[in-house]
C-alpha cells in the first residue's frame, strides 16, 4: 500500500484552531450548544462535538428514525455508512434499533475469524450491532464487551440487548483512550468507523495493544485518506464528528500501529469517496475554505485495518 504526498498535509494529532461546528437542528446536532467550561481544549471540543452528534443519532434510532450520518447526509452516503453494509443473512434477527443506529463503514466481524469462547472488545459500540454479531460467533462460552462514552448510545444498546436476549455481552461506559478492562484480557479488539474520532489515536492504539492477549488480533473498519488532507478540512470541527476530519492517511495508520507494538499490519482500502458521498455539505465547505472539487475528490476511503499483538516468546 502506498500513498503520494502532493499537497500541504494535515496531521489530525497536531493542535489546530478548530472552526466551530454549525448547529443544524435538534435531530441532527442535538439542538442548543451544551454547557462547557470556558476555553475548552481542542481535545475537549472534539469530544463534545462527537458526543452531541452520537447522542442525537441514538435518540433518533430509539424513536424509530434512521440515525443520520451527518448534517448534510445524502442518499449516496448510505453506500459508505450504515445498515446497508450488512448482508441480509448477517442482519437477520438483529434488533431494529441496533441497525437504525449503525453508522459504521464496514462489518468488522468479517475481518477476523471469531471462535467460540473468545473474548472480544468493540471500541465505540454504538447501538450494539457489531457486539451482537460477534456474540453469535463466540457463543455462550465467549463474551463481547461494547465500549462507548455516550450515555444515550449505551441506553439504546442495553435496550437492544434486552430485546434480542443476548446474554454473552456487556456494555461499558468509557473512552477508548482509557479502556476500563485489565491488561491482556481480550482476544480481539474491533471497531467500526470510530478510531478516527479520537484526537489521540496513538493512545487508543496503545490501549488496544494493552488489553489484547499475546497473539490477539486488532480488526478495525475505519475511515482513512488516500493522500494528504488539506489542512483547512482537518480544522473543521463538524468534519471530526462526521468521521472525516480526524481520518489518518493510510500509511500513517500502519506506522502508528507499528509504534504501538503491533505486527502483521495491513491497511486495505475498500472504497474511495469525497465529502458529498460521505454526507458532508461539501459544496458549502469548499466555498467557505476556498478549495476546489479536485481537492476532495476520492480523498477519503473506507478501510479494513488488521494487526496482531506479538505472541510471547517461550522462555
């Protein structure tokens, strides 16, 4: 896998002055701005924006509406995000609320062969769809943890769990930068279009490495970029919560996994798209930022990210 560096790059981990997220109504961005401490840090602003958007998505799914992938979500975006990414056989029997709340960019349970008795952790589990699919595969002797920081999503996931009668799953409140599980306690860490939301991805990857047992697998679907992102896009707060502003370049993702201690790393790009296909209000953003359509065409991609925590060497 290779990518070319041809424009000014934006590093999602580099401090920047983020443009404010526009409020686009109560069903999309959660209504009025939440009360926050004076002069919140960049990381706090990103986290607040993510919480608002996913809380709103959970409320929509709980009331029978499809969760919106963004303020300008288009029909095209359903080919990149959401329930249509699951086959009929996979979705059969899954709670309707879990499918409505699906905002992922692939099916992470298809990335790794889950076996009966395994313990799985889903980072950013949302409404629980991937937790429930994994729970089927690991069976009653296995267990799947779903981790989410948004109360509304946790409430929805637990309601979906009760509806589906899934006994071998547990939903935990927490941040993926601080996983509330012991070291070497899970066999597989998976995630579906969530790692990109973190302003500290290196810490997320180190935490994934910590909780995995030796020989454990990292199997994540995520949004990446196939070339450097214009700095102006990474500075837009609303694009972070829409899974775009914080996307890593594909090669950089692999390098960060290696730095966290992973081996057997593979970042497989599936489908490329631009702002409009992802549901963002691309025309407005391009005009505001002075960018050309060519600057964002096929910039983003859904990707399958695989890696392994090395097995312990015999003494």
